[in-house]
C-alpha cells in the first residue's frame, strides 16, 4: 500500500485535506503525518508515494516553504483542492476561566478579532507548532488554558467546546496541492504552474508578461522569491488557468526569454 504524507501531527487541517484527497485517488493509501514540509518533500522525492502540501491561505497568502522546496525537487503537482478553515476554541474549563490561549501563530492571528472581543488585555497568547499540538498541550494544563484548533480535533471527553467558527474571516480556506513523481490522471487539467528566472536587465519581466498577453493567458497567481544566489535576483512562480498542452507556444517563447525555467505541473481542481 502506498503512503500519503501530510503535515502533522494528526488533527491538523492537513490531515483533513489528506482524508479529502484520499477519496479522489484510485487506490488505497496509508496516511502518514510528517513534522515538516522539508521532510515531506525529501521522503516523496525518494519514493513513489504521494504527499499533500499547503500552498496558499486565503488570508495569510502563499506558504513559502512549499514553493521553495518544490523548486528543488522532482515532484510535480497532480491536483489542487481547498480545505475550509473552521477554528474552534477548546478548554477544560469555562470561558470565564480562560487566561491563556495556545495555537499556531497563524491561527491566533486569524482569530484576533474574536480574542479582542471576548477576552481582556491580560489574555496570554502562546504560540504552538500546530493547531493540533495546541489541543494536545491543554490536555495536561489546568482550566485556565484553551486551544484554538480544527473542530475535528476536539475528540476528548475531558475538553469542552467553548466556541466554534471563531475565525475573523468566515470564508477562510487553505489551498493544498497533491504532489507525486508519478503522473496521475485525476480529471481535466485546468491549471499549469511554472517557475522562471528573468534576465538581469531592464524590462526583462515586462518581456515575459507581454508573452502572456500575446497569447491571452490569464495569470491567476504570481509570486516572487529570492533566487538565493545573488541579491536582486528573483524566481517568479506563476499559475496559468489552462492545461499545459494549450499553452505550449507561449511556454516555448518564455523558455527563450528567461535564464531559468521549470515546469511544476499541470493539473485539475478536485
């Protein structure tokens, strides 16, 4: 049985995503939590298994470690999908007992309005490695501690659900990508991801953008990241809303106009 790696521990939104994509794959897979994105990419690069990686949050934006590690791996994006972010507040005690709130820094930021409106300025916010880890921490704490995490994590009879859907943006979601070294056919390919590095000269990026315009290609996402080789040199990650076969003429021109080009995948939304 093949493995499907996800960012652990169990109970994270990544595990919710892993269960969602498991139903799309045409084979049985074993879900394996891994502690870091770097380790997920390393393991997936060395075997024929699958992995899911968070790539973009509606509020916080791009997940930079994901795109950085994909640049240097042989993995290709095989599908994309969204997971709704529904933060809940759990504690052993009651709401009025809470003096400390533990969660991942992003979750604390995404619930800042709720925290401000429901607790005084003395509330102690504590960063944790993940929302799931925050829940596990309060199992060994007293009634003054609470955790913000996915509602699905709250499966202990010793813990009370204080409030649900407490995020400032009720529409919050994270986009995940399924990656593998093997090509999968999970539906019509409607999105293509590439990365390129422009020549270090005036108008170099504009030249590339003019190619997209020439072929009437819509860029649904663009992100620049340092090349990590020279100051002022950047890699540009781009998503195009068409399958790779439909944009080949544009790709050929882009290759000629750049210092570096890499294909990251052409895939469906599932």
